[in-house]
C-alpha cells in the first residue's frame, strides 16, 4: 500500500511549483534520518546531495543535535552549532537516492532541478522486519531490523 497523504498541507496554487518524493519502509535508522532531515531542510537539493555524499565518504560528519548521548566530538569547526557527529553511510546513501528521485520528479514536471529548495523533510517509524538470530546464538531469539518512512518536498525557487 503506497502512501498518498504527506504530513504537510499546501495551498492549491503551489502544486505546480513543488516536487515530492517518498520512500516507505527504507532500511535505515530513524534517529539518523531525523537528524538528516533537520540538517537539509531549507537548503538547496544540490547542496544536500553533495553534503550527504561527503557524509557517506566520511569526509564530513553528520551533526547530531538531538540523539547525541555518548557521541564523541569531531575535529574541525562546528557544523550546525555542534561538533558531535557520526558517519551513517547506509542512511546517507538512501537519502541521496531519495533526493535523486526528487530531482527526476521535478524534471518530469518541467521544473528547474538546479533551483529546488527543500521545504519539507520528514522521517517517521516504519514497520520493522523480524528475523531470527544466527545459529549458535540464543535459540529462538527474534531481531527487529530498523525501518523508516522518508519523505521530502522541494519548491522551485524563482531565482
């Protein structure tokens, strides 16, 4: 079942100037996705893709402002008013895929993909897939894998 309603409402006149993309039950961490959505909101799509690729390559860290318990500081200047951060590779690559889909949707609608600004980025808890632990561990113990619903909406800037 695909999701039809987004968690943000727009007036009817702006539907022609926005592009949307969504990923249901993406196998990524909800905590890192929340931090990524906070970091890229209000930024250009091209900047967000470049930033997330740098996080996946471990050249820049993802600043953790909410989920930062026992997370070490990183060297260099503070990003988003904090030095604590990590390098969530799987989460960053999934968000890059989502932003590439957003650019493709914008091209399909006839929007200029270079002038897109992210106005809404959101992550919510997905349905965890259960599996059993490997043989040799405690028998019968189930493990729930992480999943999150991701959505992003961008508006074409009139620049």
